[in-house]
C-alpha cells in the first residue's frame, strides 16, 4: 500500500463518522439535581453525538441558562447555542455557589431568549431527524407541541422519565418519578404525539453511581469537562449529604447513552399510560415506549461514561485493583 492510501482511508473513515453523527437537542433542568451536569459533560464527550442546542427547563430557567453558559465557556464549547425554556418559578438553583455572579454580557456564544421556539425552528430546518434528549420535566416539549405539532414528524424523544416496575433506590415497586410528577400534563402531551419515545426509567438508572476507581479516574482528570463536573458536584447544595469518593445517582446519563446506542441495556417495548399521580403504568391501551428496564453490561456503561468525561482510556485491570491487590 502506498503512503497516500492510509491517509485517504483515514479521511474516508472521518467522513463516514461525520455523516452518521446523531443530531441532538438537550432539554435539561440542570441546576436542580447534579446528574444533568454529568449528562451534559458526557454528551460533550461522546463522538457519536452532534449537540445542536441546549434548552433549560423548570424553575429559574434564566439562571440555568447562565449556568450552562459558564460551563460551556469553561469547557471551550461556546459554539453550541443555548435557549432559555419556560420559567416555572424563582427557586434558587442548587449550583448557585459555582455560578457566582457570572454575567452573560461577556458570553461569546448564541443565546436564544425563547428556547422553545429555537427548538421548533431547529427541528424544522434540520435535514436529518432530530433526537430530543429530555432529562427534566417535559414542560418545554408540551409548549413546543402546542405551537407546532408537526415537529413530532421530524423528531424522536429520548427521556429520563418514569418508573415501570422499580422505584427510587431500587425499591421493588413502581412510584411516581420526578420528571413526570413535576408536570404530568406535559408528560401526557409528549406521550400523545406521534413520535417514537425511548425512556430510561428508574428501573435502569435509579441506583447508578460512580465510585471506587471509576469516580477516582474522573476526579483526577484534568480534562476541562471532567474538572467542571467535579467542581460543580463539590459546590452543589446537596454535596455534603454524600460520602467522599462517589457520585450521587446519575439518572440522566443513561438517557444520554440511549440517544446513540442500546446494546448495554435490557430493552423492551412496553405500552404505558400516565395516571394522575404521575405513575407510568403498563397498560394494553397505552402508547408504546421503548424502555431500558435493566442492564446487560453495567460495567461497560460505567467505563463508557468515565471515558466520555475524561477523554482518556479507563483501564480497570490496573486501576480497579485495591491496595491489597484485590480485583
Ligand atoms: Ca434532570
């Protein structure tokens, strides 16, 4: 093989990779639970994804837009536009300590004051079907569907939402999950639209934490998105409630993974309906939802997450070994 061919082959591979990137809009209540910050950093580190827009949701969405902007500036990704979603309250965000008095005035990137309209326009103008990664209450999507129902023909939804058979902390019974319970009408509107829905319910993500060598690898990383995650986690209002050396439950990262792959999860299509309390109940007359109900390879997922956050290989054979040489 002459020296030109490997270079040509390499650029063809790059081209192939570029043409198969999944376009994603991230709709997030980042600033409440800290797992959204982990999920955002994960999305930024996944080469399969092309993050087109980040829209903030729930409570003080203006402060949340400032928080996203500071994170994007910190990790050098101000090329990604941010949209402010529907404001539902004034509650102070839980990462106010890290946000400080950060001012959008000097932010170099694009900010849309109407994040719902930005979502609609982006879906309409996209040549490829859009993936809506929704990891908060679904208030913005309800508003988008009201304004432009046709978006459901050009998009699919991947959400962290619901509880099919398992509740919080592995509790062996269904219970109302926060993102659904927070805005039941919105979740029902999203269920009623004719797009495909994939869900990461509590069944798969309700006990997911990084600890041991996995957490240590992220905490020791000097990759800007990993540094931003750990700084935010340590400044998070609820951080003092968690033991040192582990994450809180990283619900939203599983939905982020499901935007581009499902091989690590047990997947099943379940017909679901939503009751008045926000339970997602299996029901023959309900709408089909592709659900991740468990793990085929949890360790593989943790590895993928650590590598997306740090941008470096994770070698468990060396790093997971304890001081006594335990595997
Ligand atoms: Ca969330």
